[in-house]
């Protein structure tokens, strides 16, 4: 006898496969691919969302581990990383109707530990954290200007929630002209239904939803090149020191 959860997974899989075929026949779900200059965008993996005791929180342990893997690869390859947080003034005047629509956002006041990046992904020197007020990492921030100043053409996205800030950020990333990649294992939501439905829709219209292995393989090309350059520099310095001596 099948468990109800197994039946739900089968129904969801059948719906996804059938709908995917229909979308592809109608010209959706093309591939925009990767560019040549990536950045890792970690969206809202802050304590307020990653601590299950928070009214906004859920258990994103698996997604945090996947993000940490990409974080390590980016650091090794000198690929830039940007984090986002949500933080409001004490009187919430900068939260607009978003705070009215989602009253639990009121816990994210500036200076609260809930607005800090989860310690499992603690930023290091040179990695930037951008404060936002709404769902998209681009809306009302200087993220686009910052990416252009770095020459970035590809945004690799992790974080939460899939149906909220990931979706909104992916749409804006596309609209600003970036190759947009969402890593399936590194994004999460409070419930499976919204998570899966939004991953499907994001992949059909706005970004490439890829596996962790696929994103890692792409980033590995940059770490390999960086390792080669570092080895060449070390070899030159050793030669120079021998010649100078």
C-alpha cells in the first residue's frame, strides 16, 4: 500500500512532466546558459529565515550545505559573492505595504540578530552584503550597478524562499540582462508545493534551474584557471628570487 506522500510525489511528477512537454511544444523553457563572468548571489539566508523558531523561519540545512559548497568554490576561484538581508527601521516606515501583507516581517528590524547572515555562511572580507526591503535583490538597491562595475554577466542564485525572494530576484536578474542560474539544491521554501511549482515556472520563463553538480562543474573551470594562474605566479617568483640571488 502506497503512503499518501508517495502518491503526492507521483502526482506532482506526472503533472510536472506533462506540463513540461506542453510548455516546450509552445516554445517555453529554452536555455539561456552561463556567461563568462559569474557571481554567486546568496538571497536572504539570514537567521530570521533559517532559524525554525522564527515566525519566518524553516529548516534549510540541506540548502545551506549546498550553498556552502558553492561558496567555497567561488572563494577558491576568486568569483565574487554577494549576500542579501532584509532589515527595517524600528517604526517599519520603509517596509511599505510588504510589511502589511506579511506582518511577520516586522521581526526583521535593523540591528536584530535575525537580520544577520546565517553563521554557516558567514561572509569574509571582500564579500558584500546588501540590505533590501522587498522581495527582489535588485529592487531599491544598487545591486545592478555593483554587478556592472565588476563586469559580471552571470548570476548564480541560492537562498530562500523559492516562491518569494528567489523568484522575484530571478525575474529582475533576467530583466537586467544577466544569465540567471538558480541552483535547485541550494534554494528552499516553507512548503514543497510552492517550491516545486515556482522552480518549474522560473525554469520555464526566467532562469535556468540547474543541479548543484552542474553549477559546481561550471565554477570548477574558474577555480582550475585560478589555480593555474597562482602556480604560474609562484613559479615566476621562485625564478626571480633565484635570478636576483
